C-alpha cells in the first residue's frame, strides 16, 4: 500500500501499487504488440507491390512478352498489399 499527500497536505487515497503495475505491464505489452503490427503494415504493402513488380519484370525478360507479365505482376502485388490492409482492418474490428 502506498500512502501519500499532495503539496497542500490533503491525503490521497491509498492504492495498491503491485496490482496496478502488473495490469499496466500487461496493457503496455499489448499496446506495443499492436503498434508493431500496424507499423509493419506499410512495409508489408510496399514489399508486396515490389515483389510482384520484380517478379513480373523477371518473367517478362525471361519469356520476352513485355509488358504483360510486368503489369500482371504489379496488379497481383497491389492486390496482395490491399489484402494485407483488409486483414489488418478485420483483426482490429475483432478487438
């Protein structure tokens, strides 16, 4: 138990420090985990688009059918990126 008084001498209601610190740690861990997930979302979208684009360019050069596979790869990368956003929105609605 922690007893304290403020600068004018009024008593502050005692709190149980152990319980509040434990629950705060749990909430902080959860908030940090969610922050890390949503922070990585932009990287996931960018990587999805670039992987699709580079795969399409590679296949175009390999099979000599420029620009069709590049466009298809880019489109698939964009779809994959937006799918990641959709999954993040779905996950946040469940919370």
